[in-house]
C-alpha cells in the first residue's frame, strides 16, 4: 500500500499554479489536505476563484481557504502581463462548483497542521505571506511541518527584477521568516524551473487530448506567448508544477544543501535569494537548493496527470 504524503498547496493561480493543482490532485502519492490561496499573480479574490474554477474543471472537491490579500509590509505587486487580468487568461473555465471555506487560509493552515496525525509537507507556489503568518501566529506548527518545498528564488537567475524571482520579490519579509524558520526547505527556483519548459509542440499536442488537456493547451498558449514576449522564453515554464513533482518524486531534482539569505534592503536587489554556492560564508546550509532536474521524468508526470484527470472526467 502506498503511504500518501500529507500536503497543503499554498498558491496564487496563475497558469503554472493551475497545473500544479492538477498534479497535486492526480498524484496517488499525495493526500492533498487543502489548497490555500494568496495574493500574487493576481489579487486574492481572483486567485481563489481561479483555484475553485480549476477544481471545477477537473471535478475535484478539495477544501480551499482564501488567504492574505497583501504582503506583510510592502504593497502588492501582481503579474497581469504574464497571467492576464483574471490571473488565468486564455481559456474559459467552468464556474466554481463550491465556495471557499469560512476559515482564513492562515487559520486553515494552523488547524490542519495541528490536527494532522502525520507531519505535513507544505508546497507554496506563490508569495510566502500565508506561511509566514501561520508560523508567527502558531510557532508550534513548525515541528509538525515535515518540509517546505517551495517554488521561488534562484541561485543564478531572476525574473521580477534583475536580481529577484517573483514569489520572493512580492513578499521578501515573509520569505525571510520562512527561510529562517529552521524547517527543512527545498527551494525549487528559476535555475531549474526555467528549464522545466513545455515546448510549443507539446502544448499543441495537448490540444488533441480530452477537455482538460484542451483547456490547458489554450491556457498554456497564452502563458507561453507572454513568457516569450517578456523574457524571451520559448515555451511554457512549468515553475509551480515542478515543486509538486519534487514532492511526488524527489528524484526529479538534484539539490545541494546551501546557505541562503533573503535580501530585504538592497538598493537594487530587494527580494533576491543570495545563495552561497561556493560556500564562502562559512555558514551552515539552511536550504536544499535545486540545481538540476530530470526533465523527462518531470514531463512524464505532468502528461500522466493531465491524461488521468481527462479520463476521470
Ligand atoms: C513564479 O511567479 C509566478 O508568476 C508563477 O506562478 C510562479 O509561481 C515564477 O517566478
Ligand atoms: Ca505561482
């Protein structure tokens, strides 16, 4: 019998978050306890609605809790240029089949982690606001979190500013709280996620599949076009699904334990993850940093998940 890993996905859908939801729902290895939403790619009302619409598309009923509407300290920055005005432009999705829980995402995280019989793995794929607030409000949950496998940051790359990746840039103070929490962390950053690319041909291949795959083909066309226009990336970088895949099958990543700091005050580098790649600081590693990936294995998982939800529909 497969022992399912208990996970919570904290996300800001977002095209790649949407596919992360599909992967988390489809994987037999995971017991998805809930989805919490946060402001990031769009405002939190939109990211929550998008999470619910993706669940309606794939016919899943997972608890959804709506979270922080802005970062801890700074103003919210969203990414309509990448994800559109709805946060999930490019395809018509069904209306939500149910509403979000009454509980705030932070309360949901705390209660779910405290009441879980086994430690929980958190998979944040948006700004870390909810996770940081939960750790501040209920520090006792830290020892019940097995690991945080987050999409964010980078050792060598950036996308929101010349120095910073979007999720960390949106709420660097929250990221600092999470990175200094002492909880085991895997950082799935742009060094690997920019290589987790679905090619235009693979996206067109989805258009020949069932209804879920056809919807994702439309979504990913929009997302790939935006990535090409803004960053010169030829295809759809599946940032967030790679974090989920790493929990399903850790062999999709090669990681190294390294010392990482989140830059808060740099004049030009706020939100950067400063990774001690050459171990010159003398500081003990605090993060397992993803530096390489098994692209074939990752894509097999993504295609398998999409086919699976299509077959169920
Ligand atoms: C991250 O930023 C968002 O736009 C994506 O959803 C992903 O989580 C990539 O930098
Ligand atoms: Ca995201």
